[in-house]
């Protein structure tokens, strides 16, 4: 294309947020010229993408960045995979499709931290409704939307009748976890049915459900954002593409970076915007010393376990030759997630260990009810790190997840090449608080599956690695910490690496540079106790209104 051409908006990154933003800005003002630049290909015709049950087969494919962390200090120096979508549509091309807003308290804390109510749950609720075409037409219209681009469906709505559904519910009921009928009410505590953004099990990508009547460049890397100083102010004037260094594209209004929690801070630093010390170390001219770029990175960590079924001959799990109902293969083989708090006294003690000079009762994890753990029961031997486990219908998998981590990591430059993966250090399980939350959750899960009549009817035994013992009622903290260190993995929910309140303001403008915004998960300043896809969609919807000047003002 003619790179001397100018555009009103240049959006770098055609992932979840970038596609939504490009589409909505064009819809709001059809006269705008918008360029959307994506490093990955158009995946709309990829044979594995549509089928929601094929998500795990896409991990490690050509549509995956296939990132690796640096050795994780608190996980026996293991290097972990951090998958992310490399395609137009971003991670919506490869994710598992969970559609969960999260808890009201998380968003209200976000709004409090940045001093801007538009990021509260009430501030984002109009966008959650705007997004949604809810599966139940009789649901409360104050909570749900029915005309949005994203169609949702619950497990029961799709007719997926997994044989273990009732026994799993009974096991959790026996340990005091009760059924909650709506995971997306803003109050998701308890045993809640999974909702996915699927249509008959078929994947929806941001790049296909949002019309993209804009100029699109795929398989194109942006080398840096161009910044000039005019009348004593720094202003983003365009971008330089990664080719011969001569391809520059100019904006008449703004450059918007939507490259995600890994690549956005990398591009910022390669553009000379970030911690000056790190930039100089890499031989990059400092355009703006912005120390928080690449810092405050956060992610959800999960601990898998594998459980041998007592009666696998009944066709209870994926892989069994007798489980043949086609509906069970439309989407994730999951009925429920369990979302719970942890005992406050143990949480206080853990927080006090991490910050001896701070009153733990003033910590936001204590001061309001929060969802600390998510427990997922998957009817297949998923991600079997243990070679003894075959996907033959004899095992199921659980994941215990720490949803409000206090550990923080970083994204740093590996070198000055935009094609190089950045150094990713989530710093998993660095705090006693995160380890306490996982320990408590693992103990509660073991109680449900091994100490209840319903659980004992499902599970014969826990399958563990050679020379290790299954969790028991008296397993001590040291043994559980050992389990966490050897098995912990990511839930693929990276955020926070260009946090709102530190790198961008409440209107997503980069502090200190005019004409430059960031719109993606990297701006989320605090953990959300949920899978972040729905939030990123809502964030981009609100960003479009902010940029267009049509955002509602809360009373």
C-alpha cells in the first residue's frame, strides 16, 4: 500500500480489543479513515478455528505466539507456556470461549484505584449489555442484553448432558457450595453454570462478529510509534513499519495501541516510551521516561489434578468409547465452575507475612467479599503432564485457580527486534497470600471429591506422579506447596503491563504523549476474578465511546 497515506486513526493490533474498536469507531462515524494493523494472519478460514471443542489443538499452532516465560523462581525455575492468539481476532481465534463478566467488587476497586467511575461495574454494565445476545430471552434486561453481536449459550442451553453433572453438583453441595443461576449477574459466587460465546458450539471471533469496514493490514509488524515534539508537547504522529525502515504511516488524529498485555509494553519500549534505564541498556533513545511500562504484570495461575473415575465403564468422560452424545463435544467438556472466598483469618495471616508493616484489614482482599478461587472440573484428562494418564475416559481433570493474585511480574525487552518475544516474567506464586489461597482451595476441592458420599461415588483415587502421595485430610502446607511448585500453570489471562492510573489515564490516553492511547487488557490495573475475554470486549466498547465523545456520564 501507499505508506505515505494518512489515516484518522491507526490501530496497532487486530485482536479482541482492536477489532471491536475499529468496527465501532467506523460505525459511529463512517467518514473516518481507519487503518488496522495485525501481525498475524486472517484466520477466518482456518479449518480448526470454528469448532469450539478444538481449542487445545490450536495451542502451539501457527495461530499461537507460543510464548515462554523466563524461569519461574517460585515454581522450581520451571519455564511455562503462555499461549496467545496470533491472528486477526487475537486470542478469540484460539481461546476456550468462556464468557464470564466477573464480580462487581473487582470493577468497583478498579474504578476506585484510578478515580474514575466509568470503570466501575455500573459504568461498564451498559457495555456488557450492548455486547450481548443473551441465550435466555426472559432474563432481566437490567442485567443482560439481547441484541448484541456476541451470542452466548450455557451448557444446559446447548443440550450438553454430561453424565457427571448431578454427582459433581451434589459433591459441592455437600461441602456447603450452593447453586447460583447466573454467572454474569455481577454476583457470581457459588456453583455456577458455564457460559460460552459460541453458536451451536461454533467459535465467534471479534474479527468476524464485528464488521470491519476499514483498511486492514495482516502479517505486518509495527516497528515503533513515531513521536514528535511540538510547542513543548510530545505527540504521536504515526507508526513505522518493520521492513526497510522507510515505511511510515501518519495519523491525523491518534495512534491506538491494542497489541495485548505482552506486545503493547514491548512496542511502547521499542518506541522509546518506558523505563529510561532499561531503554538505555538496549540502546534505545528515550522519548519519554515512563517507569511503569512493562511493570505490574499479572496473570491467573492454576494447579491441575487428575482423578481416576470409580466407574469409567459407564462412559463418564471424554475419550470413553461409550460417551457418544454429539452435544457433549460442542464446546468445553465442563458443566460448572465453583467461585469462592477463602477464610479471612488465614488470609489476614498471609497478608501480614507479605507486608508486615501494613494492617491487613485495610487490604482490598479483606475489606469486601471477593472471589478468591475458581475450581473447574473438566470431563477429560486434560493437559496430562503425568504420562501415566491417557485420554481414554478413565480420568477427569480439575483446576484450582488463584483469581486475585497479589504477585506481580514484568514484561521486558529481549532485544531491539519487534519480532522477538519479550521477556515474560509473571512471577507466579511469589507471595504467601497466593500460596495460601491455592492451598485452601485445593483442600476444599479434595474434601468435596474424597470426603463426601457423592464425591466418593465419582472418584476412585487421585493420580499423582511417581514418588508423590495424593492429597489427604492431613496433608501439610509444605506438601501442598510442593504440588503447586511442580504443577502450577497459567490460565492465559495476562493483564496490567501498562496499567491505568500509571501508564494511561481513565480515558486510556498515554500520560505525557498526546494522540496516543492504549486499548487492551494491559491497562487493567487490578486482578479480575474471572476469565477476562468479556471484560476486554466491554473495555473496547467503552473506549470507542470515549474516543467518539459519546460515553455516558454516570450520575
